[in-house]
C-alpha cells in the first residue's frame, strides 16, 4: 500500500529549458512524506515540551533517479510507500508520475531513509527504537 498526493509544478521549480530542475524533487519528497505521516496521526515536528517519548526523524540517506521530464503546470502524482521498517529506521520509496495520454508516465523515483531519534534538552539527538504506536501506524499505510 502507499499514500498518494498531487502537486502542480510551479514556475520556480523549472530550469531555463522549462523542465523541472532535479533539486525540486527533494523538497517534494519531504513534503509528501509529511502529508503521509499527518494522514495517520504521526506528528512531523515533536513537541519540545512533551515527555521523554518525543521522537524526530533525521534523514540519513536520500536519492532520486529521473526517467522523464516534467514541466511548468504539469500535475504530478506522488506516491509514498513504506518499503522497510527496521528497529530504528524507516525506508520510504517515492514515485513521481504524470498523465501520459491516459497512462501514468513515470517521471522519477526517490528513496529516503530516516532514523528514529529522541530529541534531548539542548538539541542533542539520540538514536531510539521506533515506538510501537508509531510502528503500527506506519504498518497501516
């Protein structure tokens, strides 16, 4: 299963040739991940005044492969899937496509790996086991 969202390509996302610049895909991946997390009730930004169970998700690996061009005002479908849940890490697979004349045309495929960390007073991070409640929500996607 996966989570799906849509976005329109803005002019600022394109290069001089009118094609989406490769760097635009990275904030889109993060934005789609955040939408997915919110859709199952997982906070994106921890409450710094909450108890010691507050976790955050720094990235440890991000990549994107490109297969077709997207241009200004194209509507992109963005699919986010949880491809692996480890003890303290989550692997996401992100697919971008647009309408290719009635058939979805693949545009790019990305991957992101995040690690569960507790946010310590003063800003320090400590690797943590994914809480059972969050694991169950992620497994429901």
